[in-house]
């Protein structure tokens, strides 16, 4: 089997021109087979090559080794007279995004690990998988990721998190139904959380600790919500046919179907 068909799908316009099998690293050399590329400014295609250069990407590990892809890319002249971009770098519809150092399929896996395990645990998992990455970068992936379906949020938890050197803190927001991190705020200020809450009118439950600024932010930014404090363990139960969530705090006696989680 052609190694190109292992790395890419048969429709992808790339070819593998070499593989070096290092002690702990696979180095894979790839070329583009696109006939042209579309200018990101005027959206017109061009075939007129300006120059060649090599981009380096971390990719999914294979056989216990880290994978590095070396992609030979081109710069093209833009042929549109009025276009402000005289020269632009080649664009790809899959795998390789502009300005990135990791393939999109690797970033997707890293984001899922960070969302499910958190920064430090995900960093340790990555090390086991021969992926070298810090928890700071994993958290940045979460921060830069598109936030899914925020308009459906009804119950959130807020807590603080420390930057690496612990000289400042941000706020972490968790969807209590999905148990997923939904946003990271850059500080613990009342105004920041209050502004965020004002854009989420569907929220009716907030769990938080006794930090005064969170309490003020929740009261002013989302006065419709029920605020829950004291315990890190809460229970959310689907309580009615109108699909309203009923909150119970540490009520082990309930016999109805329920979901327990920590944030
Ligand atoms: Zn152009």
C-alpha cells in the first residue's frame, strides 16, 4: 500500500516523498499536488508560483513515536490587479491551516483530551502518547476553540484557576449538564463574569464558591438564576415534562433518575 493512502485520503492532493524512521520520531516529507491556490484576499485562484518553502507540523503519533510532517508549500502571485496581496502562501482545505504548527486532526484530539481531562492530566496523557505539549498550550486550545451551543446553557459552574506561575487567576466556566469546560475568563473580576452572564439569558442555575465577586457578578449579571454555594457536589435532575431542570443539593434520598457530577 502507498504510504500516502495511510496518511491522507485518496482524494487529498498530497504526495509523500520520503520517510525517515528516527529513534523516537517519524519524519515524513510531503508535497502538495494542488494545481493552484486561492488568494485569501480576493478569492481568485492563481497558478503563478512565486517561491517554495517548508512548513513543519506535529501530527498524530504512530507506533509509539512522535510524527513530524515537513510540507513543501508554495507562495503564489495574486493575478488580480486591484488586490492588496501581491503574493500569498498556499492554502489547504484539510489538515494544514495557516499559521499553525500542528495538523488539524492532532489539534482536534488535543482539544478533546484537554476538555475531558483538564490541562495537567491531559499533558501527562500526551507525554505517554509521545506528544510533547504543555498544559498552558492545552488550555489555550480550549480558550481559542469555538464555544458550542452557548445559547442552550441552563446550568453552569464557576471556579477559579491559576496561571502557571500562580501570580494571577482566571475563571473557569463549566456546563453542568455536559460536564465540559465552556469558557475561560482571563481574571476573577466581577465585571468580566457579569458581562459574560448577560449574554447568556437562558442560564437558571449557577454553582459557585463564596468568593464575593462571583456572588455579585451572578446577582447583577444573571438575577434570574438560582445560586448554589457550599458544596462542590451537586445533583441535577430532569424534573418535569416541560424539560425544566430541578436542582437538589446533596440529596441522596431522591429516587428519581439523576446525574451527579463535580466541577
Ligand atoms: Zn488576491
